[in-house]
C-alpha cells in the first residue's frame, strides 16, 4: 500500500484532511524499518517528524521510580507518535521501541506543521490527541 492510501484509509487522525494536503504529506514521508526490540525514538531526543505505525507493534516506555524501563502503552497500525514533541517544540517524553518487526512512516516536522496551519479541523484533532494522552492514567510500577 502506498503512503497516500495508508494516510487516507488507515490513519484516523487524518480523516477529513483534504487530498492536496494528504498528497503533500505522503510525498514528503519516509518509510523506516525496525527489528523487534530496536529503539525507534529515544526519550529526550529531538523528534524529526510525526511517526505512524504502518505494520507491527511499538511500545511506549518510561522510566519507573527505580530507573527500569516500563511499557505504558502499545501502538499498532494507524497509530501515531511524536505529535506532542512537535507541537510543543520539545523533545521525546518517552522511548518508543519496536515490539515486533515494524514499518513506520515518518512525516517531516515542516510538512506536519504546514498541514496543522492549513487545516483547522486537523489541528483540533491533534490537540485533542495531545490532551487525551496527557490525561490518560499511567500506572508506573516502583
């Protein structure tokens, strides 16, 4: 499946984004491959773009109080990560690791930001996603 079809049909966050913006995002995107256990994004790293899981699973990891890495969420096909760091101009708040062999589509920051500015509905959905992630209860063992 090509990147445009994937964005249009498999990523709920992009529902309602016009074809011109979707095409621009797809054209600028890069597909990356990761092996099971490989780190996709390191906590504290600068986020180069919005990441979308195309296939496989990715785990979201944070440090517990005793400094061990704990998985707090799992992301599957069609789910995204990195939006919070881009919108808030910060660094990655968690490590993301491939739970299985995974394909990830990365949309560069500037392309993502351009569509945020062009499409108010998309910007609202991204902000709702950020708020929901901030308010989601996370249980981190000691």
